[in-house]
C-alpha cells in the first residue's frame, strides 16, 4: 500500500534510510537531520512524499519537490530520493514510488522529472576511504546504485556525469608554477587576493556577467556581509572569484564555485584563484575540501593539479513527460 506522508512513519523511514541508503554512501539520518533535510525544508511537500507499506511495515520511501522560484522550476519536478528495503527492491516497488512522484509533478503542471544539483533538499554523503569526511549534497544519482539502474530502465536519460572530488588540506602548498603565473598576471595589471570593498569594485557586475544565479546569490551575499571571497581584479575591478572561504563545522571547506569573465581568460586566473582558495582554507584550519564538477568541465584539470582525486560519480538524469 502506498500512502502520502504522515509523521507517524518518521522513525521507520529513518531506520529504512539507515539500513539501505547508507549502502550508497549517504550519511545516516537522525531525528534532527531528518527534520532539517525534509520536514522543515521550505520546499517540503507532504503530497510529494510517499511511504510504501507491506503489512504495515515501511518498505519504501520517496520524496520530491517543486518550486516556481527554483532553476528549471516552471518545467521540472525534482526527485530527491527513492529508497526501498533490500528484500522488497523489485522494479514494481521502485516503479510505484516513481509513478507517485511523477503524477504529483504532472498534477502541478510540470513537464519533466529531474535528478540534479539544483535540488534544494540536500542529502549529505560520506567520501569513500576517508575518516567520515562528508559532502553536503548529492548532485544527482550515484552511478553504482540500484536506483540509477532502475531509472535508466524507466526511461530516464543520463544527461551528464558529475565527478565528486576530494582533497585533504593538511599538506597543501601553492607550487612554484602558480606563483610564476601570479607574477605574470600581476605584471599585466591583475591582482588575486581577498575581496576588500575599499579596494575592489564591480562584484555585482562580474557575477551578472558570469550568468550563474547561484553564484549571484551566494557570492553576492558573501561579499555584502564580509564573508571572505578570493577575488581576481583588473585595475581594481572584479573579473573573477573563488569561494567563499567558509570552514564548516565538520571541517570541510565550503565551496560554491570559481569563475572568470570571458574577456579575462587566458591569464591563468582560474588556476591562481583556486590555489589561493585552497591556501586560505588551510590557513583557517580547514581539514579538507570536496566538490563536484562535470567530467567535461575544463576546470577539472585545475582541481587535479591541486591534488584533488575523483572519489565518486553521480548521474544527472531527466525524463520528459509525454
């Protein structure tokens, strides 16, 4: 039997998650973290959250969300998770939960189902072969998971793969080749340093030029509120950034992104920005950094030169409704 969300199922859903979802690397849920990730999330929809029962036993859980203000929000419903108990992990049970999510999306006028990094319901996962270092969200579906295989069979298209990358920071140093690049950029009128509103102008214009709404929100807010951001400037005007420089409580360096305006590419600014960001994190006692990036993103070479290794792959997937 399939039912919509009722809080009486909370503890059983948490137990299911801690038995099954953790096999794909997701972090365990507690009552507090379940409340934070799901129930208290502003995009939580009880009518888009489903529990699958067998003889009153919780054997499945699925959650999705929508929002007109989200990226792709007018067209897409986001699938956050589908978890099924191992003894009941049949295609029929997965399909029942998936269909319930899709029907809710269609009822709200959505034209597609998406699993991607814009989902505002963030699922933390553990970095493999680390001392339980964790990343704050999953940018899609783990490619080694049962859900990934099922979704391919259910008509979902893999649109891209995201590489999850990881670097412990204890021994990080900026190599000489990056110092040489910085000296050359400096001779051409560029500076790469922490944002200082007394020295630098044009942050809002730079972010608009980069065209990423998440960066506009996060980096714009950081610059306006005094949160450190590594900035590339040309004659005092912002042309690129990396950051923000935030050490999270779990020891991770929070990383929103790195960007350089097209007119100022070709001077090594991206590499310099990123290496200086890693240095800034290490200087404030950050234990590690983790990030994800597309397999075809040229920035992956910068991350690899800094010592990052790919530790997991996630698939970005979509099905357009007929």
